């Protein structure tokens, strides 16, 4: 397979790693992980999650990157060109990925918009100053019921994302993500340093690493597996697309390991930033926070701190920065397909994809508007549009895409060509390749199928 031309390649191996990390490290790690860890009992959940990162995450990320780099093409074409037979059928994995990415971005962008609105509120004094959690919940509820505000920020997020993607791989995604990640880690370290000075820090560490088996259920296992895919941006071809911009000399396995480790560390740090402040604010039941943990409980608790207001602004800026590097990777998937398979110029492809996704996000933003998608009006399978798209894409399509990729590795790709991807770069040689191959083609599919059957209540 011919390499892509230099303008559509990463400038450096570090640039590729940072871009992949930027994709992974987003709202999944900073907003979602702390509250689901709290809901599912802390330590035990964290342990199961770590096991899934090792058994599902790392192998699959290496698989996606290897498929991308080996084919030097966008998802749909990649599966077609690499398959030894039934090319068309295998292409559908790529097509499913594009649909999944479009769906995820359409509501992810709305959530990223929440953090922008909270950032604005924190700067303009719009957040309550009382010690009343209901006042904070009121602000959150108010936001969800303001379609104009939600749409406005959704469009802002999409515009920022399209601006980065439109500038291309090296000059846009790579350059901007490097900046975003530098800012992100700086903020995260400062916040962690601050949390460490709080008397509740030790209790938080105990919570994150101590077992609370009573809150851990079989649902928690599903949650941990699903989150492992989501947080590492797997199952829809994002890492495949990023891998396709990699030259033939750089290895993928070490990048997959590094990105997974860094994303996991950031998720744990997020807990150690959120929990101490929350506990310090007098809230002892972390698991009550739910999705509002970072948006309600945290601002309430932060008030008690010196410079609490500034602290909160910084947190919401952090969320937005993290989200943006992820939305960029989500948009890049359909854009690369439009460029590769339909011959569109990058700018046109970006405008088209971003436009469609912005429209698709509109019903997501209206999901809480009374009389529209909630409160007795239009509900689809008893769910609001937002919840429906979220569970369909994040729970079902991602796992389906992941399973497809594992089967592709097992049955469709030439074994020698695959081995060359790993051995050529001296990444541990044949033994390591065989271990990876076994995990990807046997262990991961079994876990995914079991999780599927369990979700369907088959046993
Ligand atoms: N991983 C990101 C997060 O944790 C979200 C994300 C970006 C994503 N690209 C993806 C999720 C691709 C699934 C698939 O917030």
C-alpha cells in the first residue's frame, strides 16, 4: 500500500501519540468516569475497568491502528483493501463506524456545550452562592430546558471542531491537539496539587482503591466494558483513521499501550480531583452525584474553598479543552471517508460532515424541552432522542464495531501482512505478536459476546 502524501501525515511520531491521546482523553475520562466509578462502588469497579483496558482496550487500539497504517486509508476503504476476500462485506464495519461516529459526535457536542455554558456562568457570577444543592440542580435543569442556549453552544463546539479539522492533519489536528493536551495536563496537575492539600484527599484515595462490593452488580461489569471502549475511542474507526496518517516506520503497539496508560491515569486523577473537593464540601455519598456530579455537586462543594470560583472556572475550561480534542477525532472519521472514498476536498468534506452532524445534534439539544422529545411527547422506545442515540451508539454500535474488527483480524486479513506490521518495527517480535493476536481474536470477542448476551438478558 502506498503511503499517504506528507501533507496528510503526522509531522512526528510524538504528534501521532498526542493526537491519539487527545482523542481518548475527553469527557469520558473527566466527567463520566468519576460518577460511574462512584455509582458502582469505587475500587472493585476500577479494578474490573483496568482489566478491561488491558484485555480489550490495548489490543483493540493496536488492531485499529495497525489496520489504518497498513492500509493507509480511511475506515471504509481500509477494510475493503485489506480483506483477502468478501471485500464489500467487510467494508460494512467501516461504514458502521462512520455512522456511529456521526451519532456520537452529534450529542457529545451538546454535552461539550454544557461545559462552555458553565464556564460562562462561573465567570459572570451566574452560579448560585447558596449552600443548597437544589439551587445548583435548578441551574442545571434550567440549562437543559433552554433549547436556544444548548443549540448555541452546540454550534460553537461544532464550529471550533470544523475549524481544526478543516486545517488538515499536520497543521490542524496535530498542532492544535498538542496545544490542547499541554494545557490539559498543566491544569490537571495544578488541580491535583490543590486537591492533595485537602484533608479529604486520603479518604478519596481509599474510595478509589478500596472495595465497596455492595454497590458492584453485574450491570457494573457491562458498564466497565462499555466505558473501556468509549474512553479509548475504540469501535468506530477513530484510531484506525489516525493510524492511517502514520508512516510505515513507526510502531503502533507501544503507542496503544502509552495512550491507554495515560488515559487511565488521567481518569484516576479526575477522581482524585473531584472526590476530595466534593467530600470536603460535606457531601459524603459520592454515588448520589450521578451525571450531575461534576456539574452540580462539584461547584457546590468548591464554594467552600479559597478561590473556589476561580477553581470552578478552571475545571470547566479543562472539560472543554479535553472535549475539543475528542470531537476533532470524531469529525475526522467521516471527513476522511468523504475525502478518500468520494474524492471531496478537505474543506468541502469538513463543511458537509459538520453541517449534517450539527443538524443531527439539534434533536439531542431539544431532548429536555418540554413537549418536544420529553414529557409525554415524542419518545422513541420510551426514551428521549438524547438517551436513545447515546445508548444505541455508545453501548451497542461501539461493541458491534469492536467485535467486527476482532473478526476482521481473525478471518479477513492476511496473517503475514499483519505480523509484518508488528515485527517490522521490532516491537517485541513474534512472541508479542502472537500474544496480541490471541487476545484480539479469542479473548476480546468472547468478552464482547458475553457482555452482549448479558445485556440482552439471555442469562
Ligand atoms: N474517548 C473520548 C472520551 O473519552 C470520546 C471519543 C472520541 C470517542 N472519539 C471517540 C468515543 C470514538 C468513541 C469512539 O471522551
